[in-house]
């Protein structure tokens, strides 16, 4: 661990522990008394009842519920009590036999029925916390929309380390590149990611996607995916709105520490390809880019042709300033992966009797991964076999990553009718990866071997500040209007400093290496810094009436992006033949050289030092851009029972969104999209019985192009080895969405659900290949239309109904079936799905959970079918990623004194990741590698 990272980790841990010390005495006092806490809700809809009275029968002790329906009664002597819950317009309920133990918290959730209903008995419910699976299913049963979710309980059972790995358990969700989520086969622009209800900015230069691997799973309370649109939500999601909720407002004191170590089958007991050194930033002596357009006359670094003596000296100094870090990866032993986390939460009384909830947490991990026997190849149509190999390389890759994350959330209830929340989150990931590939280009006549090397450091951060408030505008009660507001500022950065690309070829008959600029790019060092910030503000007012409520509100969102790229290539490579490793060549032939010791080709001057290999500016104006997006929205919606139709609920209304999106490149080219959209929504929920619903929904949503996509720019993408053309004429996409779902909640944490959906796209945005281009060149364009339709099946059931010994066993799973089609601008059906879509996804799990023994064992299975990876030219077959089976096994055991041990085996099958093309009668693999198995042993200490 680097010294700087150690300082950050220690500082973050101190933040967590600062809250512990001042309250140690309080903890000792509380050890002799107990607490009763819970939530009071309306039975019919599950909505919280703020202002309900909760008292201990026969005493003067009691309280009223807050805006979330929560209550908390402290300082109760150990014993058995009766709890009396009352609220105007609802039947009073008395809960008897409430056991209170010293130093313990008893949780009781109470559902009150309206006075029109007659109840003969009192029902005591177990707690349905937001972080439990049963609690989320209960929330889902009463929700206004079609939604799916995963709780902190399930995240812990699956041993998911990030939000990206956790969300794969959600019905219809899949993950690409290990970080970007697809919902119902739709990703990027069709999925909106939020943190605590506020939109997150993207840290991807080319995608409108939030990398969910930046969010440690240990800091999350739950992940809720809304699949149907309501007017109070942003209109820019079609696949789903993914909301990450961080932990907040604990009902009791929690303090935990955990640590883990991980064995990686491709890393331990072997040497791993790892990057070596590099520059943290462009050397300070390198001149900045000039204001405005970069031209041949104002290059910050002069060209080596025609350089005078002063310029030669400057080129020598600049080139040597880049000498830190090798251009080729090194093989070194791989360390054991490790992780640490700490969290603290509690609820206090401040300013007298004002409740204050506090949750803080920090997590740190360091990991090394590798893949061997990597294959990278390309092929074109031709020959009798229908395929002509363009190149075929094999090799390996390795990467290291350090991740630090932390949260600090505060919730203050200054009055039973008012609640204020302040949330902060910071995460940082420093990743360094290296790739080495070697092979031949079969069409070449000679036997030369090509070697490709890439070293890629990526430093990513995300931080969020958020303030929220809820206010009852009156004395309280079910008929009191409620005002909610939030203001959030988020920023993501992605710093790629000193990405190094180096390709050469080896001539075995001459035993020399050389660089052939006519075949591939010159050795390059690349610097890119991306910063995107989002300021989001929301305000809404909900006014109850007899059958439901009316809600009106608006929001303002401002998103700004600044993308700076500089590219430097090594020049003066007239005849760079050399012996040995590339680093040796750059050591001997760099800058001003003694020509007796270095061969620079026919232009050398033997009488004096001359220029050898020197750094040259290769930055393009179009690679640098600034952009902004302003979205203003207003909405009105109603949530009401339908008069005359028992058990039928209607949720619907209209949202109006104004969008102004602008981008400008360094050379002054601009692109702009300005639209006003009307987005209607209608949701029907029919309660067939108390635990069974039928849902139907319609919503109109939009999808916008990214800043890069509609910028008038052209740049070379080193990672994909293709030229990218922006398209300033892109239009936003309109989508009509239809959903139907039947759901049956058979018991706490149990359900059966069947869903169907249909989506019609007007002017969908797609990545296409420019047919007339000589080299591979891609752009984005609006197709005429597209359609997506499918079905989802979901089940979760405990097996105790079969036989009592099976009561600790639970099985669950979900299946998503999806079909899609695309029609181009000429009206022709392209005969392929949308990019990233799988025909079906499967999740299944079996869990054994025995609270008496403290033992939990779970097996998780995931499969995605072949999905479209890359769209090719008309005469080329498209590339598909082959489907892959994944099996994980996780076991945990509770031990005395709050200790828990956990063992997990991930990617047990270790199947190949493979991308292929299907030529007539011939399947050609373009990418193939394995990621390896991992075995993790962890220990957690919980102190309450």
C-alpha cells in the first residue's frame, strides 16, 4: 500500500471512529435499559403515518412518529409491556407481550387499519427494515410502479463487493465491462443512475453510463430499480431508473469492523504482468496548449524537422522529462488481495430531545487480477472459407486496483413534522493495467512477429453532497400536505495520465526489432482528464384528498463536462532498428545523442550530436471539448383509488421537460439540441387480494445523445483502434413503454411474479460503421425505429411448507426473455437486436439460513445468453459476446462476542470470456480470455 493511500485510509477511519468515543459513556448507561422502535404504516397502501401516537400502556412514556412513520422509545427497564398505537381516522391498536431486554432494541412495525374496517385481533409484525429482503418486498407490494430491488441483506449473502456485482441479482439486469448496467437489455442512455434520489454524472468519456463498480457494496442500504415511469421521476430512462441508497438513520447503535484476504487463481504463486512507474501528470516544462485552436504554427512542442540548435536543446529536455516509467509492462509476483471496512451508526438526542441519526463508514481494498492466454484477432470476409484473418495475437494482461470509499450521513428531526438530511459520499479508484500481445499478420509475406504493449493507469473519483428536507405543512395527520425538497451536487472524474502504447515487430532472420509506421501507430503517451459535474434540485408538494393525493413539483438539473486530451508520439523514427528490449532502445537513442552509439538512419551527422528519438505533439483540436446540459422539468400527478371500483388504484399524470444540450470543441465547432417534451404516464394497480396485485402501466420517455456523440469531432480511439466521428445532427429518442405484471407475495420475503413489456423507439441512436471509410471508422446515427419486447418470471420461496426440517432452506430465481428489432432510415429491418441485448438472462440461488446456529450457506448462479457486442460493416458479420455461466458459493458463520466468519468462492466455473463472428460455415473468435477464480476469507466484528 502506498504511503499516500495509507494516510487516506487512516484519516477516513478516524472519521468513522470520532463519533464513537464521545458516546462511550452513553453506551454504558444504555446497557441497563432497552429500546422499542419501529415504523407505523397505513395497512392498505403501506404508506408511513407521521404523527401517530405510540405509548407504553400504564405509563407516561411515549412518543410520536416522524415523517417516515418511525418511532423510538428509550430508557425502558427490562420487562414485558403493552404498546398502544393510535392515529386520527384509524383504529387504535394495542400490542401486548412486548419483551424488552437490557441493552437490546426490540423492533415492532405496526399497520393501522382505517376506522371503516373492523379488526378483532391485534397483529404484531416483525421489523421490515429497508435493508432486509422482506422489507423491500413489502415496499414493492405497495409501490406505485413496477420495481425490483436488492437489499443489503442479499448483498451481504452474495458477498458482492460493488454495486455493479450486486445489481446482477436484480431481475432483468446485466453488467457489461464489469461496471455498466443494462436493464432489460438496454444500457447507456436508456438507464438512469441515482444516488439517494439524485442523478449521478458519468465518468465515461464516450458513454452515458455511470460505472457502478465505483460504489462499494458495504456502504449501500439497497438498490431499487424502477421499470415504469411516473411523472415525479426524470424522463430519461427506458430500461430502468437505478437508485442506490446509502445507509441512514439506524434504530440502534451499530459498530462493525471487517477485514478479508482473497486468493486469485491467476495471480498468486506466479508472476503477473504489471505496469511500472509512469507520470502522474504532463511534465511541468511542457508548454500548455494555446488558447483557441491548435495549428501547425503554434505547436507547444516544435517539430524535429528544421529544428535549430535552441529548439533541439528544448526537444532533448522535453523528451527526457518523459523518461519516467517504462514503455513495456514488467512481470512481478502478485500480492494477496485484501480489504478492510469500518462503520458506525447511532441515534442521539440533541438540543434537548431532538433525534439525530448518524451513519459513517469507510472501506478500502487492494486487488490484483490477471488473465493469461488472451487472444485478440480480427478477420474480414474473403477466401474460399469465407474468412480472411487480418491478425491473430496471443498474450496476457494484469491489473492492480486500490479503492477507497466513505460516507457520512446525518438525519435530524427538529420537530415531528419536519425532517432534514445531509448525505456525503466519496469514492476513489486507482487502477493500473497492462497488456502484452504478440502474433503475426498472416497476409504478410515475411515471418516477422508483431508485439503490442499497453500500460493504462486510470484514476476515478466520485463524490456527492446532498441536502434533503420533508415538511408537514400543518398540525400533522393523514390530510396534511407534505413538502419535500432536495439539492445535490455530484462530481465524477476520470484521469488517465500517461497511458502508453508501444508496438514493434521482430525480424527473426536479422534478430532485430523495428518500428514500421506504415503498419501501426508510433509509440505514444496519452493523457486524458475528464470531469463531469451535476447539480440537481427537486421540489414537490403532495396534497391529500379523500381517495388519495395530488402531487405537483419541478426540478432543475445542470450538467457540465470538461474533457481535455493530449497525445504525444515519439518522432524521428526514420530507421529505428535496434537489439533487445524497447526500454533499452529508448535509453540509448533518446533526445540529443552521440551518433556513434545509436543508429538513427541515413540522416545522422557523424561529426556532432544529433536528434534521436524525440517527443512530438500529436494532440487534435477535436479531442478537447466542453459541454453542458440544462434540464428543467415540471409535473403534476395523482395517486388515487378509482371511485366505484374496489381495490383499483390509479397513479398518473404529465411531466414537461425542457432540454438544452450544448457542446463545443477546441477548434470552435459546436453542436446543440434544444427540445421540449411532454411525457405522460398512467399506472393501474388492482389488488386481487391483500397480497396479490395486477399492474398495468404506460409511459413516454426520452433518451439523449452523449456529449461526445453529437459533438462535431473526429478522434482516434486507441482502446478500440478505430476512428470516431461525432454527429452534430443527432436527435433525441422518444420511447413508448407498456408494462403488465402479476405479483403474489405469499409470505415475508416470498413472491411469485410474471411480467411482460413492450417498448417502441422513435429515432433510436445507434453506433454504426462508416461504410465508405478505408480504415475502421464509426459514428452514431438515428435509425428510423426499434422495438423491444419480452417477459420476466421471478420466484422466491422458503421450503418449510414441504417439511419442517426444510424451513431454513430458500430457493429463488428469475428469468428474463427479450427480443428486439431495428429498422434503418430506409425502412429496412436490419435483422439484428439492439447492441448489448441478450435473448435471455437467468439468475438462481439456493440458501440455507439457520438463525439458531448462526449459519448461512448460499449458492448463486447467473447466465446471460449471447449478446451483440459490436456492429460491423454490411459485408461483415457483427461481433457477439458468447453467453457465460457463473457460479458463486458464499458461507458465513456467527461466532460468540459479535464475530462473524465468511468464506466465498467466486467464478467457480471460470468460463472463458469470448467474442466471435459468424461467417458462413466458419466461426471466428476475436477475443478470448479467462478472469480466474477467487477465494475470499473474511472476518467481521459487530459491536452493539
